[in-house]
C-alpha cells in the first residue's frame, strides 16, 4: 500500500510544470447530480484558476487517446513532452473555456483505434498491404525515400483530447473540445528493421503549415461525431515536441478556435519557452536573474548537505516571464532525521533564494525513490511539504 501511495504522489506532483490548470479531488467541495446517463460528480476545487474534474457513476472517465504514441515510428519518446503537452493544453483552454463555467473531463470522443488511424500515414502509392497506412491518416503518405532531406517525415506524433462540460439543471452536456496536436521537431526513423537510427529535422514553419492543414481536417471530423454540435467550440493547439534526448518538454506555438461548423478561427501565437538549470557551457539562458537565483539556491543547500548527488531544475516561461520552476534534488542519504532536516532547510532556502510569486515544485529523490516534496502555488508565500516515512 505504501508503495502505491508513493507512486500516486509522484505522478501527481510531476504532471504540471508551471501555471497550468489542475484537478483537485477535494471531497468536501464536490457536488453530485443526476444525468440522463446516470450520476456524475464534480471533484471540487480550492482555487478559481483550476478546473473541477468530472466523475461519472463513481469512476473517473479516462481518455483512451491520451499519451498514445505513434506505434509505427521508432521514436522512443520524451516523457516530458507528454506531460507538458497535457498541462499546456489545459492552460491554453482557459482562454476560451472559463474555469467558473466549465468542468474538465478527459477526452471521450476519440477511441484508441480512431487515434491510431489519425496518427498514421495517408494511403499512397507506396502503401503496403497490412501496414498502418490508411485513408484517415493525417500524416502525409510515404514517398519511399530514405534520404533525411527528401523523405516525407512523420509530422504528427501525439494527439490529445480534453472535453469541457457544462451543467444544465439535472444534466451535464459537452460545452467545448480542446485538441492538442503533438508535432515533431525531429522525426526519427530507420532505413531497415533494427537498423541504425536516422533523423529528419522539421522546421517550425513546415510544422505549423502541416499542423494547420491537419487542424482543419480534425475539426471537420469532430463535427460529424455523435454529441458534437455544429456550434460546439473546438479549440486546436499546435504543440512542438522537444527532441527525444531533451531534458525539458516542448511548447505550444499557436492555437485557434472553431466556433461553428467547419470554420477555422483566427490563429493566435503562443510564446512559451523551457530550459534546464543550471545552464551549461556558459550558455546565456532565457533569464540570467532566474539562472543566478537557482545557482544561489543550489550552492546553499549543497553547502549544508555536501553529499547531494545533483540539483537540477526545469524553468517554464510564458510571454518572456517565468511561470514555474520544477526542481529535482537527488540525495545520497536515507536516515529519516536527515530527510526531515534537509526538507525543512530546502524550503527555507527556496523561500529566500528562488523567485517569488511563481509556482515552484521541489522533488527530493534517491535511488530508493521519492523521499520528500515541497510545493508552492502561484501567488503563494509558503510551501506545502511532505516527507515519506521510512517504515
């Protein structure tokens, strides 16, 4: 049981990098209502900036499409991409679907089979019987070339759906849809089975052009699905994935909202950046002040506990401003008293040296797993901490 709790807490603390809507499963503030399809319950929420989640018939409805990677591509995947793609879509969605009106439900429209078909290549001249090429593929058909600069790459790698629900009397209805298209910055491939890996770099301009083409098709297909009205707002965001060896996830580049039928709304640019701290090789970085603050924090806790294995951070920026910081501290000690003292010291140092006013998450880990964590939400002054017992 203890291990299970630890795993759940680790997953919960790593889902959000910064400034992102999150679900709060507070039992005291949830509400239960009867719908045509049975009972649903909202999870409750302790912050106006966060969406309430939806529980149907006592169970949380999980999206079948979330995190599904393109199976016929040899890319190993970057787990940071999956996390930041989801949290980023939730954040962008707040621009269209206010948290005080809409509740958030994992996407229920796209099945696993449908998602696989959409992620595949289109049928083409070089399609083979039994492969994953199909008429519903959003990626361009293969041109049978293997040269990195001449082949048609896989542009679309992931597809994420989020549904936004509205309560009306005794029913809960679909009020809006957000779709994230996870677009490759690099397409990794092999020329033969189990052969060497090659890569095709994809410019941002090509990625956006392909993504906009796909977005138009996605809107058209969603409009034909049961339960989706012609006036249901559909948001589509283009997410540029980081390379597979990156220590941070990618970012959204642009999004639009289709308000009616197959009409495509105006595309809006998204200014997001991620970086890893400490900076390496005298790199200038996005914000020298943030990098300096982190270095001071790292030096302080290293001086107090010299046995630390490493201190790193992922910084997330919105419109040039720091929006969140996720710090990972790798330890080499295991005593309960040491962990307690260290966690207290880390939060004190974080309050003194790290930037104020932004979301900060600190994970303290060892080879045995998560030992403690500290969290401070945007606008808060104090950290919430938890130390895992050793028994």
